[in-house]
């Protein structure tokens, strides 16, 4: 016959649930941190993609605008060279009539700052701002030399030069003019000031740290808006990032990249594109500080809320831990009360407490520990008290 034994629980078992709860709080905090980081990375990626798209759109808008201006200027040069050919076929160039024709072109094409002609020797002969008997010459200009050398030169675009008549920084667009027999007769050319290009760029909303730059075929600056330096100090400079240089060497005519600007060191997302088939590039940069401003605000509030949540749960975990420690100390104190010498009756086994009262051993232990008692009868006592219920002993026993 089996008899149940005394069942006693460890004091720490009562508080295992508290430990699980604290562990759960730590896990929840880690999940909140992971979700915050993931959300902010996703928003950052979207902000970067949006900036790249906006920069590309702006380059396309400016490219279409400048390409359209160049086509109209080229059309004016075609018309002027055609008028010169007509007058030569009619007996020769008539100065007054040609100047009047140029004046009409000037009013019909608002893209022009000036439009003029130069003869085969490079002497500026007709056009806006040209006085009778003018001795100004463009024979040393690269575009004039190329037009004289190459009958198939097409539209020639110069780098920024100082205008011989206006005294301003200008970009020249020129076309070769031929005699009826195909011989070189001079050039028809238009001059556009750099200020005109920067004014067209100024109409684009780039943000406080955005830039737009017109660059030549070797990436030298033709015009820039806005500029931290005077236009004369900026024109001709070629400071570009290694990333842009690599894309240019690969023959790319458009692209997007992120880098720090060469002149001011500000980080920007850049987009560039070539203007038609011309040796010109439009280059737009949007400041990271501008387009990430909203993301930084979101990040600030996200981290603030996450930090507050972690602070509150950590405080709750601390309170639970303190409660667990207090309960553990109390339980250990109860257990310690059962140590040492206990005055116990040699006959009935009652225990005397500090007040002098004699208590059943079960009551005394249960009051001072977490032990629980279940009553049974050991084999020796069962043999003494209930021998009739026990099987007879075996012969071997």
C-alpha cells in the first residue's frame, strides 16, 4: 500500500511568472526598436527615391526649355544665312537692308541677346550693336576657326567668352555662311549672356540648398544658379564628384547619383542630362538637408515615442523586479525561521513557538514556509494500527 509523501514547493516557483513577464517586456522593447528602425529606413529610402525623381523631372524640364531655345536660335541663324544668300544672288549684300532684316529677327526671337554677322576675315559687319565702320573681329575665336575649316560644322556652340562688343560673358551660337560656289563667306552668330541662362534657371524651385548648372562638353561650368561666388569666379571650373566623372567617362548622357558638391561641400542628390545632341549638360542638385527635413521630423518623433515606451516598460519591469525581490526575501526569511534548534515534544511531536504555545508540527511548518502537507501512514505505523489490512509477510521475509 503506497502512501503519499509530504509535498513542498520552492519559494522561487511562486515568482517565476514575474520573470516571464519581465522577459516579455524586454522582448517587446526589442521589437519596438526593430520596427522603428525598419520604418525609418523605409521612409528614408522613399525620400531618397522621391528626390531622385524630382531632380530627374527638373532636368527634363530644363533640357526641353534650353533645347527649344537652341532650336529657335538656330532657326534664326538659318533665316539670316538664307537672307544673306538671297542678297548675294541679287547683286550683293545691302547693309541697310540686312541690318533691318536682323532687327526684325531680333524682335521675333526673344531668346536672342544679339544676332550679328562676320565676313570671311572675321570682321563683325552687321547686326545688333554693330556701328558702321566697325573694326571688331572674331577671327581668333574657336567657333569661327572651326566654321572656316569645316563646311559640315553645323551649329557651333562656344564656351563662355567675353563679348567683343557687349563686354559681357556670353555663349556664342554660330553657323557657317557660304558663297554660291561653296566657298567660306563668314558666319552668322547669336550671343546669349550667361545672366540669361541663370535667369531661366532661377524660375525653378530647388529648395534652399538646391543648385542647377549648365556645363560644357568637358563638364566645365558655363552657368550656375545660385552661386556662392561671382559668376566670373565660377565659369570654367570643373570641380565634379568622382561619381559624376565616372558616369561621364562611361559615355552616359543622363543619370542620377548622390554626392557632395564640389564648390560648397553640401550633400545633394544630382540628376544630369545632355541637351539634345549639343555638347551641353544640364545638372540639377537637390540638397539632402532640404528633402530630408520632413524625414528628420518623423525620425525625431518616432524615436521620442519609442524612447518613452521603452522608458515606461523599463520602469514597469523595474517595479516588478523589485516586487519579486521583496517577495523572495520574505520567502527566504520564512524558510530561515525553520532553521536552528526547534523545541519538540518527544512524545506527541508538537513544537513550541516563541510565545510558549505548543503547535502541531504541520501548523508550525505551514505558517513559516510554503510547504504543504498531505497525510498518510508509513508501513511501520500501518502494521501497528491496522494489521488486518496488510498482507501476511512472505516466508522469505
